[in-house]
C-alpha cells in the first residue's frame, strides 16, 4: 500500500495516473503536500471545526473538536455538535484497529486493519481527497478502487478536475496557498460544483471546502496544528463504551476487501 515514485518525476508507475512535474508550481505544491504529510511523526490539531450548511433544510451545524496523530498507526478525531453536546463523532485508530463510536445508536464498530506499511495520516487525507473510505462528507473522486496513497489521490484529483493555483505564497500573502477546484466530468459535476483546498506555507492543510450542486456546503477548518508535540500510544487508548452499548466487530478479511475495491458480501442490518 506504499506510494510508488520514480526519482525525479515521481511517476506513479502502477496506476497510470499523470506524472507530477516538480518544475510546475501547481505540481510542486501537490507534491509538497504529499511529502510533508508522509514525513510528519506526531501531530495535534487542537482546534478542528467542521461546518455543515444544508441548503435543503436551511440548517447550519457546527462541529468542534480535535485531531491527534502518531506515526504510523495511531490517530484520533473527536467532533461535538455545537447545538447539541450529546451528539458527537469519535473515531480512533489504535495500532491496527479502528474504533468508530456511534452514540446515536449506542454502538461502537471495531474494524480490524492491516496498515503496517502505510501511515494513517496519509490514509485519512487520501480518504478525504478521494472519498474512497467514507471518512469525509464530500467526494473529489468516484473511482471504484481506493487510492493507495495521498499522492495517487492527488494525481486523480488533477486528472479529473480543473485545479487553479488561485493564490500563492508571496509578499502580500505570506502564509497560505489556495487551490480552486472544478470538476471536469459529468459524474463529478453531479456530486459537487466546486471546492477549495488551503495549505499553509509548509504544506499542512488549513481549510477544505466543498459545495454540492444544491448549494449545500461543508467546510473543514484545521487550526492550531502542532507538529512538535510528543504524543504517545497511550494518548490514543480507546475509551470503554457504556454497558448498554453494542460492540460490532468487522474482521480483517472484509476490511481488506473494501480497501482493495471489493464490495463486502455481507448485509448490514438497520441500526
């Protein structure tokens, strides 16, 4: 599941996706983002905010929380609804097990993963950029087989969308890089109208924004990112669910099939 690169051009040999040219500024930004993520050892985003603007119901919901990561296979993300503190989202990767807490159903789902050769921060951002793993509420790609790295997901993003370097680092803009994204294919156009990725000058994601055809919007704000923090595995210990909660386990075989683009042959009961 490691990214495959050719020295100099960083061509994704096994995929046939377009090569990145480091001499091109847009490609250099995408490569810089991928390489920066791959080199992070520990990360704490102390102020993570997701804003859901639903035009169909004229509602706006703000979720606030934090994100933690320790290379290679530990991460935790928690978001609580600003309007209803009893409503929250909690997902924890501890070594090779992913715990998804679903308080609305009093359920925790435990996925058995094998990600020993893939850092989980790269995996999360791959899912957010490509929509492959369902970890984000917006999609940049409708490809049937999951991208094997953030770099491959960005290659797909480049091929299937018009990406404009709307604002680059400079004297009047010393802190952020802005990428405006418009889908080129009809299937993608049915899913979203436009999107924007904002990166810091050292290629950390600062904001991700997406607009659907009906006008609904999702915005991820990633604030107060600290890459100097020394997190430990103990900082990711999954909490014990309440006694009246159900625990559902998804075995490694099913998870591996999904990661390789194979639909699981199991039926999911209604919550």
